């Protein structure tokens, strides 16, 4: 991936941070986004000379426009990792319209906003890699996460459709669907919930963010040139894809 330029959204922690660092280790210059200047500064410090942090609210049109203009004015981006996401869990009957809309906007609609402006550069290069981070719940479903599951299922359909449109231009589009991964979000789960989840994982352990990052790095590389329109599960066998 030498001399490639990547944007990783939601890069200040968890899976996004691991992805940004892994791509940077493969001689890719990485723009890593965070929702605040403080977070962007942490990303810059983390990446050092191999990248920089930028402020990006993926559910805000003006913020996306500003970030796109910054990146395209400085470099020709050919790797886009759509990782940023939120959860606002509740049983569907109790879920507010605002919580439904915010999760759909952030996790799904943002892909439209980010993919579209970067495609021209990829098409000129006749080379590009778009990797969308989904979730095991996109196929499995999960009580209390109707909004999140709907968004993640939508990501898979979007991935397959866009792959068909862009294949002739040398651009691949794939989805990585993590399962139960050790992050700040999962660390706060009740121990009983963790035990129930572990009982459903054949490998018998929680995954590591680095294990997701390795799959993303493969999909962002030359080695994945004949892989497109796919969802690759990284879930320890939690759900048979």
C-alpha cells in the first residue's frame, strides 16, 4: 500500500484506532477522523508522521463537506474506511424517532455522503478500496437494537450494489462485520451479558480490534484485487455467514 492515502472515520478509539494504525504501518498516509478537535489531536499524536487527525461529524453535511475539501485539497484519496458509528439502544416500542434517525443517519446515510465525493479521484486512478464496517447484528439482529441492526444490514446491501457499479473502474467495495470485540463500548457491558455472548461464540473468547484491522488491511491492499461485494465476518464463529 506504499504511497496510498486513506481516510478512516471514527479513528480516535477502538476498532477505528486499530485500523488507522494498521494502515499506517503499511506505508499508507492516514487521515483519521474524530468528532472533536481534542479527539483529532489524539489521532494526530497516535499516527505521528504517518497521518493526521481531522474533525468530522459524519451526520452533519457541513462537517462532511469541510473534511472532504480538506482531504481532496491535500491528496488523492484512494482508500476509504467507513467505520464511524453510534448506538442508541432501546426496545423498539420505547425508541424515540430521534434515536432511530440519529443511528440511521450516522451509521448508514453517512456512507452516501462520504463515498460519493471521493469516487472521482478513485475513478481517475482506476484504483480504489472502499471498506464499510458493519456488524454481526446486521444479519443476526439483536433485541433493543432495531435501529442499529437496520443500519448495519443496509450497509451490506449498499456494499454489494456499489461493488457492481464500480468494479469496471478497478474499485472494490467490501464490508467487514465484526462480532463481539473488546472495545470501550463492550467493556461497559454487564458480566452476565458478556457470559451469555461468549456462550454463543465457538472460539470461546472476545475478539481483539487488531484482528478486525488485519482484515481491513487485506481488503485495502493489492492482495484483495479479486475480492469485491463481500461481507467478511470477524466474529469467532458467532454467526454462520
